[in-house]
């Protein structure tokens, strides 16, 4: 993991002190709410439906056991005893009173954490593959580059007030586990024919009201030049991006509208930047700086190839199922990466109690050299597990509630907090997720269904990434009533469906009382019409939407049909 320097720590502590001063002035009335709003947003503080929400940055998902314990203590002492992991590898608290917000910032700073640029029209938290540095299919470790990008983008004076938020994801493996095509900028580390490291650059991806998959703007940018190329990308966006319409301000809209004209402007700006020479200093990333940062990501002391110890042939079925779904290949012989499933009955997806956080830290200390990762799918991952520790880890994870063997299965669903917390949401996500989890409690059934990505968003802002779900559920509002739109065939670009694509809507939305029945009908249709071991996403491609649409529509109630008729008449 990256280790903070003295400068890093001074910076974060100074920022926390600055925020405390701003908060005290606001509470005293000398700084108005309108004046305070951009300042608190720049530190990750939102005012949500019921209380302030704090978003804590976990750059590229890497987090230590000490940091997890600090988050648990904040949840216990300042919040209501739990926290939430997001699809952007961040951590959110939903109930910290504003008067205690500066205390939370001080606690975060004490363990090298903060909320800087987790909000606002700036470059947000850099995300990456949770298996970075350990993945068996890794081409180049993205973590040093992600850290360089983090340092470059933090409080960048030119890009602090962009037209809208700006998200960058980076992957260095053959399989894209960072969903790079769904980001404003997606970076894929590659090696060219000469073995040189560089980036394939995608631009203009995003979800929300207009889901668009990013387009390749440059096939190969040498790593030394990547900050300059990103500078050109963001500068042109900053210059020409819409500022008159909040919904059309994202870079995806600019790229869609201008196409090659935008690409040409970026490449011309890049050439201009490359040609300049300020005080004789190179504008490239120095090898010495990359080496300095990369030193933090060297393999932990003692991690060396070792004899691989497979599970015993007579291992219990529960252990074998867990190993099949939650245990992943590793680039170091004799080691595995293990996902701790945060998807469990009785809790919303991504939610973890303070006690469970402490338990995760204990598991990391005992089995993974004190290191964890927050995954894109709202789980936790242990990157340094010895193969001969798997059985013991399983028992410990089961006792802590982290051993649900469902990674990549339908119950490993992504869901945003939805209308229970978010002021922007049109409908609740959590009750839908909980009902589906209860209905799909039979592990035999879930294993039989196989790989299915189910994503739920409470509004069109798509924090639950419904567009990229094999099954996507979007909450919509109809005259103050919660309804849910269903999409099929989406993909984030991972191995289940390597090409990123937005799902297609299967018809009018479903009432809250119907949505779980509709999803079950879709799954039943897949079971009935699949060919052999055909995956769900492949069956959708082969069969098309109609059989699934017909099955789901059969779940509609008379009341719902009347509602659709009235809606159509009003339209």
C-alpha cells in the first residue's frame, strides 16, 4: 500500500483544521449556508434526505486494517453503528450530525484518510481493479500510476471547478474489473510490441440519463506522458463543456456532440503541451518519481512463491462452494485473493456494521498482512492469503458473516442507498434488494443460475450502475409512487460479457409490489430456455428481449395496468 509522506500527512491534517474553522464559522452564523456549501462539498459532506452524508475516499480501493478499525470507530461513536461501501470504492456514513463532522475529519486524518474530492465538479477518487498487484492476468500493476494520478489531480488549480464531476478508472489486467468504459476517462495499461508500458485511453463514458460507453481516443500513450494527455483531455472539456445545463454538462455529452472534432482538439492540445519547455524542465513523469511511488507497492516482506496447497478432496460442500466463488487465482504461487462477501440476508448490499468492520480488520491482520481492498461490486477483498490458510479463513469469515459463497452470482447484487437516504432518489433500492435476497436464499438455486450481474439504482443518476447490469432495475417516480423500470443485457466489460454495453428497457415500469415477481419470472424464463450451461447474458443475446419481457409483463397486476393506461392517456 502507498505510505503517506510527512507532506501528505501535513496536508490532510491542515485540510481537516481548515474544515473545522469553516464549520465553526457556519455554526456561529458568520459563514452562511450558501457560502459553506461548496466548502463542505469539497471535503465530501452532503446534506441528504435525513442527515449529512460523508463520503470517504479510498483511492483505488486499497485500505489497511488500521484504517478499517478507524472507520468502525467513527460508525460506532459518531454515526449509527454502520457504514456503506460504494461502487466507486468509497465509504459513506449517513447519520453523522454536522456539528460532529469536524471530529470525523480529524479521526480520518489520524489514519491518513479524508473526503477530499469525493464530491464537487472536480476529478473524483481514482478507481481501479480490486485485484491490482495480485491478479493472475495482470499485464502491468496499475496502483503506482493510480497514485500518481491521485496526487496530480488533488486540488489541481485548473480543474477544481469543471462543468461537472469527472471520474477516472484504470485497469492493468486482461480482464477489465474496473469498468473503465463507463467512466469519463478509462485507462487500460498495455505493453507494446517493444515491451514499453503505455495507456489505451477511452473518453466520454458514463451512465445517468444518457448511458454512453467510452470511445477510444488514443490507442497508446507512453506512461511518461499520461498526465499531459489527461491534462489535454480535461482542459478541452473544461473549455467547451456545457455549463448552462446540469444534465448536459458531463464530458460524454461533449464527446457525443462533437465526436472527432473533440478528439482532434484534445490531440492538438496534447501536441501543444508536449512542445512547451518551461524553464528547461521536462513535462513528463520522471522515472525517479514513478520509482518512488512504486516502492510503496512492492510485494510485502515474506511474500514469496511457495508450495500450493489445494483443498482436501473430501472438503465440505460449503467450503468447496465458497472456494469456487470467493477465492481467486493469484500471481504468486501458493497464494490466493479472497473476497469477503458483504451481501448477506438482513442487510442492504454494501452495508457493514461497526462490529463487522472490526471483524474484517481482524481477518486482514490474521490472513492478509493487514491489507484489504474495497471492490467495485461493494465487497471487501483480502489480497495476500496463503493457500494453506483457506480452510481456516473460511471458518473465521463464516463466524464474522463474510462467507456467503455468492461472488458473481445474482445475490451479489449492487445497490445504491436509494430513497431511504438519498434526496435525489425517486424510489427505494434497499427493500427491493432485500426482497430479492430473501427469495433467492436457496444456494442450490443461485448456483444453478450461475453468473448474473443484478444492479439496482434508486434514480437515473445510476449510482447502482443499473445500466451495466445483466439485469438492471431503476427506481422511478409516478405521482409520488415508487415504480421500477427493468433493463436486460447490460455489461460493465468484465469476463461475463467482455464488451461494455447498456441494457435495454423491456417495457413499462413495474409497481413496487411487482418488481420481485418480474425478476423471478425473468430468471425462470432463462432456466427454461437456456442451452446446457449457457450463461444468462448469452441467453439474453440469443433469445432477445421478447420472451423475458412477456414473462415479466405477466406479473403485472390489474392496478398496475390501470396505472399504465392512465399514464399513457396523460402522455
